[in-house]
C-alpha cells in the first residue's frame, strides 16, 4: 500500500487518538468536555502499534514514522505509567535521565571537552613562559581588577560584594547566560558554540596562568577549586548541545534541515536542563563556600577534588541499571 493511501485510511484514527492524549495529559482531564472511552482507547492504541511496525517495514517517510512513534510513546505512558508527582519527575531526571543523555552524546562531549579544556591548558602553560600574554585578551584595567580580586590582602576574595545572597543571584544570572549563549550559538552551524568554548577556555587559561605566575596561586586556585567541577562541566555540556544543533544543520541525513534541527533541539533539552541544574549548584558553592576566608585552602582543595570525582562518577554510572 502506498503511503498516501495508508495515511488516508488511518488519518481519522490518529487524530482521534491525539485528541484523547491531549485530554488525558491535562491535570484536570476529568473536567474536560470530551470523554475518553478506556476500552476503545486501549484497542486503538494496539492498532497504532501495528501501524507503526507496518510503516517502518514499508520504509515510509521519517516524518510519518516519527508521528506514529510519538503516539505510541504517549499512549504507553498513559496506559502503563502511573502519573508521577513533580518532585518524583525531577529526581528521576537527575538520577537517571540526565547522565544517560550525556553518555548518549559521548562523541560530541569528547569534542567539546577537547575544545574547552584543551585551550585552557595550552594558555595556562603558555602564560608561564609569556607573562604578558594576558594583555592580548584583556585590557590593563581588567587585569588590574582581577589582580585586586585575588590579592591575598583583599577584603573579599574573588568578588566585590560582601553579600553572599547578592553574589549567589549574580552568579546564577551570569553563569546561566553563558550556558544559554554557548547552546544557542550552535544555530550558526556549530561555529558559534566552538568559538565561545575556545574563547572561554583561552580566557580562563590566561587568567589562571597570569595569577599563578604573579604568586596568587593559593587565593585563586583555592577559590575556584570548589565550584569548578559543576561550572566547567556545565559549559562543556552546553557546548555539546550546541554542537548537536550545528550538526543537524550540516548533516540532516534523510530529514529536512528544519525537521532535523527540531529533533536535535528536542533531544538536547535534557542536556540543557542538566546544565541549568549544574550552574545553579556552582553558583551556590561559589557564593557560600568558595569565597569564604574562614575555610582553610587544603579543605577547599579536598572538597574540589571530591566534587570532580563525584560528578564524573555520576555522569559515567548514573542510570546504568536502565539499558543505555
């Protein structure tokens, strides 16, 4: 059977099922004017499953297969999954779905990590041999401000305000802004995400190298040790999601570029949600822990190393009891 005839034959059934699913997915679906007959819904759901298998075996268009697949997934959730509470959904996402989404993009994660951490390490080393390298990416006033922030004699290390809550809000706004820009710039066929990751790696590497070279090692590295794991990992993951958008535009495969971009955006949403979570955690640590002058540097280093180990283990092993 040709696809057009297949669609004409079952179109009414698909639309009916879509309407039922819309009603059932509402919180107040009992008050809806449309009644959903349970037995008929289950019967038509099984027919949709058969139709999906037929569409796949007959190699119909990806758009049709995707539509039927979405109906099957949503119908399965309604029939066989108990409606979870909001906090349960969040915990399931953080414990299972987010680390699995990161591992699913391990190739792009590798590229993103090399771009960011590679440029950071190169500039960190180069700054030790070329002390004036920092002035090629920052003005003299900016360098002076950074030196004052991490001066061992400074009143507040790494920041200008004494209010932890004010700095917490500032860090959230600033960090999430960087994460969104890194992700959204992937729409420029991925080049935007690459440029932002390279720039951040180069800039942070130069700053770290310069402050180390002038002797502010303890104040700088003890400050960044605690929040570096969630913050830097979030930048890499945001870059991964951005590269996924760019790859969809460059190589849409059998799809149109617009449809491939939409699929990439949908599949990148778990990464973006996870990035936001990590950046909020980083902002909290940076505001209430990293800047504290009452905590010994050795303790900050120990906590920082521990957070790197925990985060790495979480991303590598999280959700392993479900098939990857």
